[in-house]
């Protein structure tokens, strides 16, 4: 599952802070989101802007999508719903890279 998506910056750090059980659940969410919304053989980079509070992201919007129209924007928004944010609060930018297979 990790080959499908790499989450950078604070998002990647938050996975290390929340523990293995949350990380496993997050990986399952990533796989489901990608399978539902995008072709995992394609590559894309998506930048989201979200509000972080209470360990979660909300009110996310797509700032940029390198693949335009291939569903990675929807996959990124879906992944953001499950992305643990630890104690981070406020407006955050969340870059996501989908390297393809």
C-alpha cells in the first residue's frame, strides 16, 4: 500500500506520532480511496489546503492537481478524511504524491 501514496511534511510526521494501529488503519483508508477514485498505475501530485483541529483535517480543498481529471483530487480528499494530524491546528497545506506502479 505504501507504494501507492507518499504523504509529505507534517502529514508524514503525524503518522509517526499516532502509533502503529492508527497507521495500519490509515494505510487501509489510502488503499480504498485510491482504488475507488483513481488508477493506481498513473502518477500524480496533489496539494490540499485544510483546517487541522482535534487530530483531524476538515474543510479541505484542492489547491493543485498535476493529473487533472484522473480522480487523484478525489482520492486525496478521501485520504485526508483519514489522515491523523496529532496536535497540529490551524490552516495546513498537505502535499500528496501518488507515484503510480
